[in-house]
């Protein structure tokens, strides 16, 4: 096995695969524990992990890929503080650590590699640990979830960065994920043998060079057991955010020119000014705040399908002959942030612009300039001259022109890897390269500085861009699906990330978005904002039917437009899941009812959103978003029908964590049908049309009036209502709401049997309420945007 992962010159590297395993009844030489886990390490280096709450062994037959004796030690981590570790000492300075820290529900595993030889050693793929998952169920009863999606655990697929193995009904499971991503691309490789799941955790460096007598730490692996593996994934993302001290900027909402049915691609000076003026007037009051220009604005020579890559100035014969600064200034004049697309880490060596810049590029092992499909020729971010070239481009875009939102594409060129599109589950890279006898693989790039790994070169490049652009520029990466090697490498250096492939302005093209957006949901708002690509509400011909086939801006042919039902489903999924909301419809031509759907998605809710059936359906059919940070808890449940046929769906009240109460029924308001439903029971079912959705605000039934919904936003009160209070003596329900000038605002209040509304005031003005059965409606059209106070007084009897 060692011979397969090391180059011939590296086989003297002093770590070997430990062959001993530790079964549940093997005597443990060393034991450490924290609040949730116990780690038992035998004197042969094998280990098990027990869940303290149940006392059960959940991980067995663990092996660190190093031999040696173990001892207990205290550790002090700069992020997680004081903890305990088992240190296994190998030969020539090699070692391994399994660490536990208080209030961190993971065991952390890391190796230190040592070169005991007399010449530099180079590694590519380095196994760190293997272990068996023991959830008390055979693999045939379990599921794995990773970057490639949901799989049966008896035929699992490899995953980048993270992996969960869970029992789908209870959601009990193991989460294994890489905590750090500084020098290597961490992968998790599960396999099933004898109806059991074994996982190998491996670091793929591409090219890790260790000098004689020196050591190198692997990345740190986190392993934990959770009663709900979704919570485990969320807590891992939180731990990563702590590891990299991630503090996210406010979440933007805006527009991308690329997919527009009119003026797509990069748009142009005149059309973009029209769209900016429209959005500034009609959408900015609701939370819209940026306009981003996409590909085709720049200078350069195309090579095949690869974009032009001279980003030093706008093409004077292109869509922005007045230059990019003038358009940025117009966008800013409307109170919006100007955004721009570019490829930071690549050029085109056949373009005359790069004729005197040939020394700036990465080379391959044959000495040729490296090339990757579509992305082009990677700039060498270990070369000081290439660094200064990129610094100049970025400074001009951010400071001279004034763009404060960067959409950076083709990022796999920065890590010097080949395109692997569409990439989700783990793939061993083997590429056919012209005039090369052997297939290429990750690590076939040669850098100016041989001591830098692919991941280091990439991360250094992003940090350079940040330094040149300044701290206030929003960084959106695009996109992980081009090659997942850049997934872990991008953590901690981006504000937002395209987590899936390109979509398109119809149902079939858009439906890619919920797949990646659901699998990686736990990253959103913790590590970065997930960008599932734009949402669409555009109508086709015949009142929403699809238009005839026509090419979109991305060059793909397909029918354009969505039905009214599809528009509501698309808007609902984007809003509830909570990721980046970017429109790419030609906004000035949207029918009023479609524009209104778009308004109901803004601003982002910023709350905790979670797919309910995460280990049962891919993509999940049920989502819940909860606001439990304010005085009044609010829950919104959204159900989705991704199929072409009508479906009967269960409303999963027993799985969404609703607050318990003395009553077994819950009040629910259907947002799109604009009606109060009969009280929900635990076994409630609903019918969904093809491509349909149901968005319900749900609260436990009370014996007095309470607010169930508002018209302002799909989340029905989460972004607009504050300080809801009930005064029992005065029989008065009151609160405050954020409203938008000219936008009709309606309060929906449940008044249980025996309660009648007597009066309602909004901003001290009397409003005539309407009561039908248990539902009270009171509406107003505010003249000014801002916070207003409202009160509703009731009589009982």
C-alpha cells in the first residue's frame, strides 16, 4: 500500500500502515474522554470511540497510519484550549495524535510525518486513519451522505471534505470531516464489506515536499457520533468557523447578468443602467443591494470555448466602451453595490497580451505550460512576478473602478488542477493530455516554489486578492463543481461559494440547484453563504408556459420560463434554505405578479434552516426554518414536490422539533394559498401538484389570540415582526413590524373560539379588521418604510 501512495524516492519516509486493530473487548492501554466521547487506544495503536450518553462503542477497528507506542498527554490548542491526547510515537520523529477537548463533540486526529532520509521526499496521497462504523445496524440498513449525495451504505461513494453515515429513520450517525484545509485536499473513502462500513480518511497533497530531517503535519480530521447526524454536520461547520476565525459579512441580495433572457452575458452600458434604475426603485426597499456584470466585458483572445482573460480593461469595442468605472459609478449612484466577474488565476498563452508574460504560468512535469480545459493556463501563485501581476489587476478592479463584489470563476486553475466538471462524488483524477504518454493526475503541476503544495499556492493566491482588494469586498467563488479539489481549499477565504453546477432559466435547468444546495446546507451561514446559482420567476409565452427553444447567455439551448407554480416553488426553496439569492431575469419586463414573488424572497432570513428528510430523499422534500432567538418562536415548514406527478406528502410535525404543549394540534397558515388551515394533527397529509410547494407558518394552538403570519415575506413574520406580546389584563396583542412604503402589509391573527376582535391600530391609526371564524386580518399600505407599532384588542365570550 505504501508503494502505491509514495513516489519511489519517498519510500524511506518514516511512517507505515499499522496492521493491528482494536476490537470492542481488547484491553485499552490509554483512555481519554470529554463531555460526549471516550477514546480507547490499545498498546498496538488501534483505537475505538464510545458515545458516553449510551455507553456504546460507535467506532471500532480504528487504525492510525503509523506504528508506535502510545501515551497520555495534555495538549493546548490555540483554538480549542486545554485538552487531552493520546500521542503515538513512531520512528525518526513521526507521530500521531488523537485529541479531545471540552465542549467539542469530536475526536481530532492528526499525524506528523518525518523524513529520516538524506534527500527531499515527495508525497502525493497520504492515508491518515481508517475505522469501522458501528451503529448497531448492518450497512444495508444505513445511508451515507457526502458531496456526491445520498447513497446506500452497502454501496457508498467517496466524498470530499466531509462524510456522514447514518440510520435514516432515527438520524443517529457518525460524522467524519476535515477540520483543517491548509496544505492538502482531504477526502473520505467509505467501502462496505461483510455488511459493515469502513472509512478511510486520506490527505491528497498533489505534491508535498519534506526536506531531510524535517517534519510535516497532516490536516486534522474530526470524528464524532451524534443522535442527529445533521446536528453533527452543523457542529462540524461551526468548529471549522472557529478554527479559521470566520466572521461573515452581511448576506447580499442582487442580480447577475449572465442568464437574463434579454441582455444576458455581460449586458451593456445602456441596458444595465436601465436595470439598475429599475431595481433601485422597485427592489432596493425590500433588501436588494448589488448588480453584478458577468463574462464578455473584458479584452482578450478566445481559445476554443475558454473565455477571454485580459482583465486589465474593458473591450473598447465591447458592451462597455466607456470603461468599467463609469458603470460602477452609476450602480453606486442608485445605492447599490457594483459587482464583476473575472477569472483571477488564469491567462491564455496564445493571446498576444500574454506574449511577454510566459514566465508567469505553472508548468507540467514535461516542462510545458500547464493547461486546463475552459479555465486556461494557470498563473503560478508561488511566483512573485505572477503575484504582482494579479495584485495589479485586482487593485484596478476594486480601487480604480470601484467594484466591491467579486464573482471569481475557474478557481481550479489556482490550485493547478484539471477541470473535472461536473464533480461531486470523489473521483481519482486521470486525464488524457495531448502528447503525453501517461495520464495526468492531481499533483502533475510544477510550481516556481517546489515547497508549496497545490492547496497552499491556491490559498496564498486568494489571500493576495483579499489584501489587494481590501476587507470590504465580497468574495464569491465559482464553482466547486468544476473540480472539488478547491472545496476545502476555499474554506476560510471566501464569503460565498457556488456549491453546484450552472443552472438555467427553466425548471429543468434550475432543478440542479436544490441538489447541491441541500447536500451542503450546513455550510450556509457558518463557513460561507451557499450560492446555488440564480432563482427565476420569469414567465414564458402563453401566460407562463415555456418559450420556444432559444440559446441562453451561457450558450446552452433550452426552453425559457417557468409557470406561476414553479416560480413560487423556486422562490420558496431559495428563501427557506437561506442561501444567496441572486436574480437573473430581465427585471424591467417581469409581470407585476412575478416581480411581487421576487420581493417576497427579500431580505434573507438569517435563521437556522434544516432539511427534515436529509437521510431519506435527495434532494429533501421537507425543510424547516426556525426563529427561536426572539421572545416569540416562529417555525415555517416548506414541502416540495420535485416530480412530474401530483404527490401525497406528510407534514412531518413529529420530526421538525416543534415546541411541545398541552394540545396535540397546531395552527398553520398556507402562505401561497393565503388561508388558515384546519388545526394540524401529527399525521397530517397534503397534496402537492407537480413542481409544487406548500409553505406553512406553524405555531402551537393557544387559548388566546396570537400572530400566525404576515404578508411581507415567505417566512411570514421572521424578517419583519418584533416584540410580539400578549397583555392578559387588557386582552391586547401588540408588536412592531418593519414595513416597506407602498407595499400592502397584512397581519394574520388566530383568534380561538370565543375570541372576537374589537379594534386594531397600526402606527396609531385605526384599521378596520376582518374576522372570519378563527382568523383575523388587518392590513395597511404604509406611506413610509420603517418600523411601525400595531395593537389588536379582543373580547372573550
